């Protein structure tokens, strides 16, 4: 096990950026593991990290056979993709075109073209101070019993390729000392993902957060390996924030999309507090001073990334681990949860998000939002994403609002930046009564509403049901226990007394919506005017 860990560290040899900025590489171990490919890499004899990444890409030797050429170009791509924002947009797009052609043909000619374009990338910011290899100076832990081979790692072809060391890529707020929070974004496939990764980092950075993209391990590594990367990253972010007096140290948040959520769930269920990889995962791991920092964090942002929570792993799996095994220990410091999914999502399923919400709703602050008509992969709500709906565009401001309201602040729209923090008044979420019903999300066309309680969507829930003046349109908001809003839906009321939502959500709430409408009509209390 130690040999595997040391081999992976030794091959890395590209850059190690920490307080000491020391490069390390055991070339004898590299040679043993990688059949000579590593000999093409020149390891710098310096204790200062390079400003120019291109000097430390894998070198493709003259006369390399096609198989080695493909491996080396693919490995270079894992590094370049992670650093998209380090280059000019124009030069990076040219590189993307060249690498796309290489992926289609995978031959010597296209590999040489991709390398040539990579060599003229225009870098606009230094690596020093902007990247942290999270296991620098420490043996990277691998779960006991796992066998990691070069063939298995190269098969992935992305950030977890052979020789890649998990890292944090920093995108700090304009003034890190006054940041609203410190947010770790999990990158399971690669940080350059077109709808997650970099786009999410850029958006949250613009909102005033210090952002740390974590390019973590993935298949063939286990979810537990990725969770150990996240646990380490949380500790390093806390350390850096304290040492550099960053703002938002009371808001350490972790955001995940899709499969990355399994790592996030593993940390808050099984690797919290002062637990280390040595506690039931990697018996050879020797904790260091970083492990003395708590791995607890304040808010979990989970975007179509909540998966089944099981007491034990199933005997057979389908290759994608869509579950987390919750151990007997219970986290006394669960983060707050902002959970968001699409009702048409068959991967980060609504049912799993609801199950997670119900599991933790009595233990911590949480909110479940369901995007009607949205499937898997809507990213941060940009038009280029898959399964995008108009509702998906609410994701960023709503998650920002949740994180700030958890601290006792709210985001207003009265400033140029739209980010002024103000104290939230201590009022009830739902105000019932003839005088008025507070329904801030109802558009202006809705003028009257009723608030009531009943059993819908498989749980007891608070409901606000609103109608427009001529009672041809409805808006409904239903709340989980504790007054947190799972979802908001609008639709039509027909003359025969049936209701139909604007979005097609495969009957998930169809009967419930009809029952809510009929219950609203039968309520003895009068309809009340809406306040916003």
C-alpha cells in the first residue's frame, strides 16, 4: 500500500505548491511503475515553484510509439484542463480544438499538433500561490485492499490519470479578507467541465466568495479515496484562511454536482471532526499537523448530487456508486444543507434528495429545492447546460441566499453588486390569518392565498396555495418540517376544477397538487391577501 502511495506521489513531480514550495520525485520508483515514461520528465532542482506550467508538462520524446504518445498527451491535458482560467480565452480555445481532434484520431500526427498548441498557450497568471497539491509532504492514502494500476488509471483519461496528484485551484475574491465565505467546489470528472467546475467557480467568485476547486480522485479509486481528498482540502482551506485572515471563516462550504456528492456525503457522515484516514480507511496513514484541524464544515451545497444512504454496501453494484454507507458514528456537527435537484432526474434523483432531507431535517438547517421539468446536468443554470429550465437559473442566487441566511444575513437586490448583507428579521416563514399571508415568491398576478398543513409528497408539510383574481392560475409553495421550502410550482386552474402545472414533471406531484387545490377550497378559513 505504501509503495502505491509513494509511486503516485513520485510520478507527479510537476509542481508542489505549499509553504515550502518543494518539488519531490523518486525517479527509481517512477521507473519501476511506469516502464520508462517518466524518464521524459525533467524534475526541477529548485525549492521555488515555477510560474510557467508549460515547462513542466510531460515531454513527448522523439520516436515515441503511438501508445506512449497518446498517454503523454492525455496526461498533459489533465493538467491544462484544470488550469483553464490561467490562460487567455483565445489560446485555450485553440488548445481545446487541437485536443478534440486528437481525441477523435489518437494518432501521432494529432498528438504532435496538440502538443504544439499546448506549447503556445498564453498564461495570464502564475501558478505560485494559486495551486495547492493537497498531499504534498504526506503519503497520499489509499483505502486498504485497493489495487490501483497504471492501466486502470489511464483508462479514465482525465484528472485522475496516472501521475496526477489531487489539488486545490484557488480563485479568490477581489478582496479575500472581506469575502462572504470560503467555498470548495468538487470536481469529480474535471474542473474544466462546461457547466460545472470552472463556470461555478467563476460565478461564486463574482458573488464575493473565496473559491477553491478541488480536483479530486475518481474511478478507479473508491469514493472513500475521494472523500479523504475532500477531508484534507477542508483542513487546508481552514489553515490558509486563518493564516491569511480571509473573510468568511465562519462560512466554510462545500458544493458538489452529480457523482461528486458521494464524496461530500461520506465526509459529513463518516470523516468529520478530528477523524483521519487512519480511522478505518488507510491503516498505513500517519496523521500530521494538518489532521489536527477539524474537517467539519458549515454548509453542504448539493446540486443533483444526493444519493442513497445505506447501512451497508450492496453485494452487487452497477459500477457507478450511487450510494453512501453511513457508519454507526453520528456527526454531532452536521453542516446546513442546500439540496437541489430536478424532478426529471433519474441519476441525482428527487427521491434520494427527499430521503436525505428527511434524514437530517430535524438535526440541522436544511432546504430542498426541486426544479420542475429539469433533468440531470443543468449545472449552474446556464443556457448551454442539459435539461435547462427557467427555474434552474434561480440556483446561484438561491444557494447564495441560503448560505448567507444561515449566518443570519440575507442577500438584497438593492445594491449594484446585489450582495449587500443585512440582518434577517425574526419572523415566521408562513404568516397565516385573514390580514395577510406572506408569500414572497408569488408573482404579482397572484392576489389571494391560503396557508394550511397536510400530508403531501410523502411527508407532512406546510402549504401556501395562491390564486389570481379570476382564479384561472395557481401558485403553490410547500414546505418541509421546520418551515424550509422544497419547491414552488405554478399552473392553470380549469373550469372543470382540475389543475395542471406549467412544467411536465411526470406526475410526481400531479395527484398531490390536485389534492392541495381541493383542500384549499374546503378550508373554512377565508382566502387572505398576499404580502411579499
